[in-house]
């Protein structure tokens, strides 16, 4: 046994040994442990699925809705009142009513907004990337459109490479039907936030809808279908007030969590191929023979695994002020981890928070001034 603790290359040897050990385990048929970034994505998907279900079921369970027929707010299964009705009936004084409005109206709203912006201040648009039902649909529809065209948006000028996938036009109907179905689901769900769900679904299934209900569903379905088909990325980046205020809070905090790029290792990104890890492992290590460049060039696109993985169409290796719409989904980290680990290297992208995030910001400013 040799003590490597004092060697400057100890960490690199450890990383290479870990990679070789992982490949050996996979080759022997034993179950391989998912990388940390892959486990992160699985956990994020579970959060999205649970919150999406809550979004759809909240009106039916009276978790949150405002009933226009009764002018009544429901929160967590209870009627939430400001006490104004009691004042009008003469059951409460003006002072009691004012205190009730502050205690049951203003303070809860301030507490929720403060908590929400505090999380955004430290971690950015975490709600968007981990909980938002709309962003869950953005990722789902991105995948369907990519299967049909090789692009993540109908406005993209060039295809976005994905490992082991080629465009198939037979997915076009699936994408369009999904946009229409989700558009209708979105419209009727929002209507149940304003009217009793039993009334809306009862009129839809058993009886005629009222003119107002019918107009709301038709117009809402049309608008949401067009948005999901043509402008879902634009809405997330420029049209969503929730995302905008999260981004503003995050940009105001130099210690907020950022995706940090090891710029001193930028040369390694040139051999970051967008291809299945199994194909990457079959390539010889760098320096093994003179034809390595040609072999890697023919294997697939180079240097853009993280760019191609970003659902918001951002460049994750960019500086913070150019990442205003980053939703902290971590897909760029997963792509970087997959491609770099397959070549026996450590990822060049990672999350930084606190003083490490400040150092990253200061380094970016110094590089801009050069």
C-alpha cells in the first residue's frame, strides 16, 4: 500500500480509479449505482409529479380555491374569511374587523411572499425547476417535439442533438394532441379554482355548460394550446411574473446558488460529446493514438452537452447575469457529469453557494475586464 495523500495528483488518480471501478462493476453485471446528478433528476421529477397532482386536485379537495358563487376563499379544507361579513351583520366591531383583516389577510400574504422570495434569494428559480406545473409540461412537450423534429422549439433554427435519438415525424400528432389535451386540462382546472368543481364537471359531463363556462373553456383551451405549442419557453422566460420576481431576487444576491464552470479546464469541453456513455467508453483515452481526433469527430457533436440539455435554451457555462432565466433544474450538471465521467474525468460544472458563489462572480467580473 502506498500513501498518496501528499501527491498533487491524488484526486485525479482517485477519480480515474472510481471511474474504472464503476465501469468494471457495470461490465460484471452487478447493479450499478446511479450518479448523484442522475439521482437528483429522479428526485426532481418526483417533486414535479407530486406538485402537479396537487395542482390538479387542489380545487376538488378545497385545498385552495376562490368560489365566485359564494364569494368564499377555501384554504386547506376550511373557509377563510376576513370577518367583513360579521361586521356587516353587526356581530363585530370596526376594531375587531380591522384586526381580522390584518391577522387573516395581510400577515399570511406577507409571510408567504417573504418565504417565497427568501428561497429565491438564496437558490434562484427553484420553484420553477422543481415544482411549477407549467415547467413540468414544458419539459414533457420539449421531449415530444424533439422526438418529432429533433428540436426543442418550433422556432429553433437547428436540431438539438440527444444521445441515441433521431427525429421521427410520426411523433408530430402525439405532440399536437398533447398540446390540445393539456390546454383543455389547464383551462378546466383554472375554472375549478373559481367555481365549484362538482358544478363544472357536472355541467361538462351530464348537462349543458352555461354560456360563460363554455366561453371560458373554449377560449382558455385555445390560448393554452397555442402557448404550449408555440410560446411555452417565451412565457417562462419573459411572461411569468412568478419567475421574474424569483430571478430579480436571485440576481440581487451575490451569494445565491449558481452553476459554476471550471474555466481552467475549458479545453476539456472540446471533447464533451453528446452521445451514449457506452459509445464514449469505447473510445480510446486521449493521447492513445494519432487518429483519436478523427474518431471523436465521427462519434458525434462536441462541446455542447450542457447547452443541449438546458430546457430554457441557455448556455450554462455563461456568466450569472446571462443566466437570468435559469430554473436550477440541474440538467446541465447531469449532462456534464455523464459525458465527463464516461471519459474518466470529473465534471466541469457544479453548483456553488455562499462564498464560493461570490468567488465565482468575482472571477467572472475579472475576466470581463480583461
